[in-house]
C-alpha cells in the first residue's frame, strides 16, 4: 500500500486542529518497501509536515535529476543506498513523480483549503469572486498547483486570455521536472489558453490538437475545442464531423446540445447571407429550438456529479444567457 497524503477537508475546524489531524493520519499509514528505498520521498514528507513545500519539492527533484550539489546533500537523507537518477528503476521514478504531484497538490493550511473550496463553488457563476478567493488561497498555499489550475480556468471563463496565459506558463514552468512529467491537466489548460487567444486574434490557421497519450482521458474536452474551431472558421462540414465524434464519446454532455444549436444557427446565418431559401428551413429552426432548450434546462439543473465531470472546461454551460436571448428572438418571429 502506497503512502499518500490526506488532504485537509475540515473546513470549519481551526487550522491547528486540521493540521494535527493531517499529521496523525499521515504518520499512521504504512510505508511500503518501494518508498523505504527512496529517502528523498520520506524526507519530502517530513518537510511537508513542516509546511516546507519548496524544500520537499527540491529534495524530490534533485534526487530525480541525480544532483550532487551541497543543497541536495542537506535536503536528502545521507545513505549510501540512496539510488541515483541513472540507477532508478521505472517503479522508483514513478514513485518520485507521484510524490512530486502530491507535494504540489496537498493543502498545508486550513485557510488555503477553505478559500480553494469556496472558489470551486463560485467559478462557474461568479468567476471574479472565485479569483479573489484564489488569490487568498495562493497567498496561503505557495506553489499549490490545484490553486493555480483553477485560477487559470477562472481567467479563461472571464475571457482574460492574457492573464490566463501568464498563469499557465508559470504553472508549466514549475511542473516541468522532465518533458513527460507535465500533467495532462496542464497540457489541457495550455490548449484551452491557446484557443482563447486564437479566438480573440481571429487566427486563420485551423486548430490542430496534439496526439498526446496523456490527453486521451480528456478527449471530450479536445472535441469541444475542435468543434469551436470549426465554427470559428465557419467550416460546417468539420463542425458536423466534430459533433458526430463528440456524440459517440458522450451523448449526455450538456455542451453537445449547445454545439448542435450553434451549428444549425450557423447554417441559418450562412443561408441568410446567401439570400437563399433552404429546403426544410422551418424544421431546422425547430431543431435549433429543441437543442437550445435542452441545453438551457440541462445546465440550469446540473447535479453535483455532472458538474464535477465537466469542470475542466472553462466554457462549461457558459452560453445559457446567450442561447436564451437567441431563443426569445426566434420565438417572437411570426
């Protein structure tokens, strides 16, 4: 059984009580033989218990890199059996990378955990308020990657692409221990930030997502970007293909209803610009309305489980007000 940190969840307890409980839980959990063979992992956890996230990360990263600097000797356990980076087994390397992620994501203060929890409940509806809470969380939780990720996501929801870019770049810089260590969440944020900038700059080139195996679990979010890019370029054929691929992955995705609404609205707009009458136009408008209403009702009545499933998308259910206005315009037409 691997030793893992227990994140502090006692939101309404005092900071001292929460940290004491965390320490007790950490110390009670067993250490397996793999962890025992890597003194830097043990040392990093000792430093985290002292609220020294930077020292914990330094100890782990220096071991991963095989550093022999004086700082490394001061921060790691002196043991002739300490494995060097060149001799680390695959399991040991994964153990260190896992410990690095734990060190970045663990909350060391009750204040930081409470402000982050507040921000998670606010960022979809009130992203500006969420950012204020996250600034407070960042002050208490220096180097916490979860706080930085949510900050970038809230900025993207506000369409503040420039600030989001700075946040994502800083996040990637501290995460890039080695090329393969950049988390899938940060890779996704990079793509979302890049697309945000492209939309604002009216870039002409098509969006081409990387074929990264780490991003496979997040394929549904990549499909959203591909669709939005097709709409941006008014490539209806590509947009319909993206919808079909998207629906095959997750037909229950609320954003899929928005995609269907948006695609057919683009068809109507292009037809109007060409001053042509489409066969079955009334059916198309009816389909638009059904998809638009479904999008609104689904987003309005989100269950916590469904909300959590799609929370990595800064645009999630962000077009409800616009669709309501467009629907009202359609319904008022004779």
